[in-house]
C-alpha cells in the first residue's frame, strides 16, 4: 500500500466534501433548467459528445483501475483513479455548459418543437421506454455518487486502506454504472439534438 499523501482530518474533509457535493448538486439542478441564448459559432451539442467521450474514458479508467489494483500496482492505480476524478470534474463543467447552451432535449421530439406527439412516440417505439428506464436509474445515482467518490478518494489519500477498500466496493460499481449509462443516454438521445 502507498503512504498517506494528506494528514487525516475527518471533520474538515467531511465538511468540504459535503459542501462541494451540495454546491455541485444545486448548480447542476438549477443551471440545467436555464438556457442561455448565446451563439458560440459552433454546435453546442459538441459538449454532449464531449461528455460521452469523457464518460467512455472514465469507464475504461475505472476498469483499468480495478485491474491494476488487483495486481498490486498501487501507484498506477492511484494515477488512473486521479485521472478519472479530474476527467469527472471536466465532465461536470461540460455537462453544465451543454445544458446552459442547448436547453432540454425531449426523447422522440423529431421536429424539435418541445412536444412529443403521439406520432413521435410511436416512431420512437420501445427505445423510448428503454431510454426512460436507463435515465431513471442514471440521474439519481449520478446525483448521489459524488460525495462517495470524494470520500473514497480521501480515505486513500490519508492511507486508511481498509476503509478505502470497503467504500470502493460500493462506490466503484455505482460510478462505473453512472459513467456507462451516461454514454448510453447520449447514444439514445443524440438523434433528437
């Protein structure tokens, strides 16, 4: 195992993690309901594609991180997981940018009028139900995973390996699920951009 990088201060860490998580949750909740009318000179759905790419890379990093830690390559595991964390922060910024600039896209809204008619629903078919099932699990898990990821990382950075491992067994599969379903959500909704 690696030596600690940070001095243990659970009270301060918990406070910072909770405050940061609440700020991010509120920012995402509020800012995704606002649309800015700004012409950036490029298709703002670029951010959605970037988000899908980032989520794909994070998914691969999470799998690689699990693989190398099982091989005892702790330093490589640390680098991989920090990269996944940094990419996740970039994802959050890009996600907010996309929703601020593009607004809401409704699944099946072929004519982009903001209303999904019965005819459009029929054209979307069973994909629409599949999309909403995936979305109904993706959104709440994405909303709650951040403090768990940060607290798991904190336990590693202070060298509390048994607690880190115990948390990672819960956090890792949820984080992986959120990143994989994020890509799936993009693939399903992108035809309606």
